[in-house]
C-alpha cells in the first residue's frame, strides 16, 4: 500500500466516521472519536461486507458508502456494549 492510498483511506474513514456520528445521533464519541471509529469501521467494512456479498462498486463514493456502513455498525455495537 502506497502513501497516497493510506492518506485516502484515512480521509475516507474520517468522513465516514463523521457521517456515522450524524446518522447515529446520541451514540457518538465526539468528532475525534467518531473519526477514529470511522477509520476502524472502514477497515471492518472492507473485511466483512465483501464476505457477505455486499458490494457497491469502486471509487471514492462507494468507498465512502462502505466505510459509513461499517462505522454505523461499529457505533451501534459499541453503543450496545457501552450500555451493559
């Protein structure tokens, strides 16, 4: 993975975390926390979504959509664990 790919992945993850925080109101961790969750969610989505057969194509917007889905799922799971 090149430096450019890493930078793009971090930017997409940060945007996805911010979007997930807006979607999951009340379950976020602030802007910085949501950005970190977005980056982790992008990684999780990259592993899980293709495995279950969910693919939206290639490019920036599809990567953002995948990452946002992963970050929303991650925020939901963290919210469930946090309540216990």
